[in-house]
């Protein structure tokens, strides 16, 4: 195994991760000049899987939080541009971006932070032409007060 497999993981409880992600989603919605539709919030936790398919037993996890913002079609492109510019200002790298009405989804942004390893997606929601889907994902996190398993 490489030493990377045993690098210390960031520590956060599931509750802290959910609070952090909810804050991020709400902030992105404000940047988009909209509000989250409360019934669309979804929080999911997953086991971390290592580069060589390792599965630790120390409670480490990743978290994905999503929600939708109701925005008319003419407001979604400026919203995604505003989110992109804000993320770039915060040190995120844009992995993909488009605003092309001939494609589905027309508006799409994927960004990743090279130091914190969190990612953000903003895209037209395929199930409803009046919504923008926002997603934030964490890197692998280790709960507080747990000894990190070594590989």
C-alpha cells in the first residue's frame, strides 16, 4: 500500500457533515438568487471505498446532499454562471461547464476543490423544467474520536 492510503482523514460527524452540506446548498441557492424547495432536500451517506477497493471498518464515510431551486429558464443560466464564478473565487476548479440550450441539461457545472476535495454540481433538473439541481459531496470523512484504520 502507498502511504496515501494512511494519510489522516478530515474528521467530521455525520451530523456536522449534514449541517455543513445544508449550509453550502443554501448558500449556493442564494448565489443563484433563489430558495431551496424544502421537499427536495436529500441527504445520503456512503462507505468510503479505497483506491484498491479497500473498505475500512472505522466508520469513515462520504456524504452527498442535494436540493432543487425553482428558477425560470431565463434565470438558470445567470444562476449557474454566478455559482461558477463564486466557486472559482473560493478556489474550486471547474471540471465541466456548459450553457447550451441544444443540449440536455442545457446548464451544467461540475467543480471540485483541489485541497478540500469537496465537489459541487449545479444543473438543470431533468424532471422539472423550472428547477436547478444543486449537489454537494464531501471527501472521505472520519468520525471524531475514532482511531483511523491503517492499510
